[in-house]
């Protein structure tokens, strides 16, 4: 079994910052990638940021320059530092874990940015 535990969401004013964390535990032998998706009400779930085992990253165009993804391989934990937050960043943020044979998802954490 694999579990993902997310933390760090909340309510922040526009221009503020938040840091999301996602810790993976369980039967994890090799991680291909970890990252974050988000889903706003009435919209599809979209990739926010992804980091591979080798440390390569990619970001949604809408968050480039504002969000930074990082990993602590020893702790199987991925972080998302979010700065200069905008109301349009409001969504449920989901952590994902790509183990190659299948993906795992966290329960989601709400991020709300007020104007």
C-alpha cells in the first residue's frame, strides 16, 4: 500500500505565499516522478508542476516564475512553494506519485486566494 499525505493548504490574500507538502509512504521502490495537479470548481484537473527522479521539472505556463517544486528524496516528500498567488490559483491541489506501474493520488488540499 502507498499513502500520500498532503499539508499546507489554506486561505491567503492575493500576492501572498503558501507552501504545500506531500509525503509518500508505504511500498515505494522507485519513484519516476512526483508533482501536483489542481482542480478548480467546474474545471478539469490540470498539471501544476512535476519533478522527475532525476530532478527535471516542468510547470504549467500559468505558474512559471511564481511556483517552485522541489523534492526530498530521503523523505519521499515533494514540496510546492507558491508565491505571488492570484485568485485564479484557487483550487484543490492534488499530489501525485508516479511509480511507473501505476499512479497514486493524495486526498487534495484546498488553496483559496482572496482578492
